C-alpha cells in the first residue's frame, strides 16, 4: 500500500510502471499490489494511507475488522470516524462522521485503528431501521464481536442522543442466538403476531439420546420451527434432513419448515403455525 507520487519521486517506479497492471489504484494517489484480493479491508487500508491523523474506522468497517468480511463487501463505503474539529473530504467510497472517541478506540499492534467492540455494536444499533438493527446485532453477537449483555449495558448508559431510543428498542428485541439473519426475521414475525416466544436453538432428545438442535421450539407442544435456507440443498443434506425429521417424528415432534417466500407473506405463515399449535 503506497502513495504513487512518493514512489515515483523516490525513483522506485516510473509513471508508466505505476499505470501498469502490476498495481491496483484504490483511490487518488493510493496504490496496492494488484495480486491482493479486492476486499473491504483492502479498501480500508487504502483509506488509512490518505486519512488525517486521529482518524479511526467505525460502523460496518469496524465490524469487518473485528468479526470478518461477511459484514461488508468491497462495494460498501469505508466508514471513518474523526475526532471533533477534524475536517476531511475523502471523496467517493468513504463515509465520514465526527464523534467523540475518548476511551472507545483500539489501536492493534498489527491492524487498523477502529472503534472498540462494544462501541461498534452500539453505534450500529443506533442506525435503524429497527428490524435491520435487530438482525445486525444478532449477527454481531453470533460472530463474537461482543456479548449481548455488554451491549445492553452500554446502551442503557447512553445519554439522550441521536439514535439512543432506537438502540434501546434494538437491544430489547435482540437475543444473540440466531445463526442467520432469516432466523432473526422469523423470530420477529412470531413476536409481532402475538405468538408465545419460542425457545431458540433448542436441543431435542429421545430415549437414545440427542436427536437434533432446532432453530425454534415450543417444547410443551413438541413443535419445531426451522428456517429452510439454501444450505438444505447441499450435497447429502437432503438425506440427513430426512433422517433427522424421521427421528423427530418418532420422538413425537412435529417439524415446520419456513421458506423465504413465507417470510414475505407472514400472515400465511402465522396461520400455519397457529393451526399446528391448535392440533
């Protein structure tokens, strides 16, 4: 990662060499080895070269730095937080905001400076919309960025500020147990319909031992509810699902699979679940 003008001025490269396919231009006057995969982190590293002193990464960029590339792609803008009073016009591909950073910044020995784990989760919980915030917070907790208890404590300590009320709603609805965004959305559908809260990630046993872990369960009714994601189409998964369903049924459980289409038509889904509960 280097500034092109400096490399040319130092005689390390000619202007023609700089324009060759050996180098990738990340932003104005910032280049990297073209062999490096283009990721959100690579974009952030390029921004770091040009950013003013005191700048740190926040928001989804901080989430990527803490918990992995699944939280932003190379097409998403890099998010930078500046101390109050610092001004910078970064150009396209970067979102800048000013905020106090006292005590909330981590400077890894190797890596990019970013907002702390809990601060990152709280900042993202303040954004909205509500459902998207709950989904994201569940993902962050599942990825190990921060514990839900720590995030709730930090949100409770927030002064009245932009997004503080929204953050309180988000942490109240999150449970940190979902293993996919659609599981969170399914749980929110059940809640908004007034159905009893199911037990998440419930482990079912029979006389022979462990049978299955299901996304949601009403143990007293022996109803298991699972989101039927794309992973069910993997090689060999159909046979494993069939054996699992057979054992669940033998243990007296009824399995309900929910598809993406049903999540877009929650009224029909809720009717199906209510009918199963009535039976």
